[in-house]
């Protein structure tokens, strides 16, 4: 990799996906399309990891973690497109939503779409390059998912907001902390590795 390429890919405003080479504009578009499809597929695959939570219509899944990683790795634009593709393919019938597109948990899917976009924007500002920054970025992403998912759940299942919080957020906070810890290790480590290879 040339010095110019290293400078370009490690500049402020870059995300991990920008480190993948693309010599021409056409190749860059093909790379971006592959990343968008790959991010949607990763989120869909992670959604298959489902653990029911007693007393809650919302299961523990891997899709929220995948959605936040997709946003951080791809950036706001590609992250949005990736989660939009995931959402549209799921609405078209791909069985990778917990309970299906019309279920009480669909609000979390919509929240992931927004969260991936915000997390991607923060990653472009260095929100994935240090332990504390990554923790803050992941926490904000999770909060956005709940900000959309919990009210949707309350309306869909006819719960009070407090009841929806009790069954749609509280049981998942420890898991969210674990996911943030994983991201705190993985994302800054990926940047360090990329710096060594550059």
C-alpha cells in the first residue's frame, strides 16, 4: 500500500470499510454494494441466534449487536443502506425477524436502522477508535434502538410505557453491557491491526 493510500484510509473521517482497496470508482461502487449486502446478511444471520426471555415478547438475539457493528464498520451511508436492505428483505418474507415483520418486536428493527446510521456517523468521527469512545458509541446505539422499539412494543401489545420498559428493555441491559465490551475490544483492535499493516 502506498503512503498516499495509507494517509487516505487512516485519515479522520474514515471507517474500517474504507480500508478495503478500490482502485477505480467502479470498483469502489462494487465494493460498497458488496459491503451493504454483506452487512444485511450478517445482521440476518445474527438474528438467528435467539434466546427467549421468560415473561417478555422480546427475545435476546444477535441482530442488535450485528447492526451496531455494521454501522460502525461501514459508516452512516452504507450502514443505513445495509440495514434498510435487511429490513426490506425481511418485510418481503425472509424469516429473519424475531416474530416476523408484523410482530410487536418490529420497532426494534426500525430502531436498528436508525442506530446503524447514527453509530456510523459517530465512527466517522472516531467513535470506534478507543475503548471509552466505542463504549459510548455502542451505548448510544442501543439507546436509539430502545427509543424506537419500546414505544412500538407498548402500542403493539397494549402495555403502559413502564410495562414496556420492564419487558422490552430492562432484561436486556446486562447483555447490552456485554455487547459493548465485545465492541470495545474488537473495533479499536481492528484499527490498531490496520495501522500496523499500513
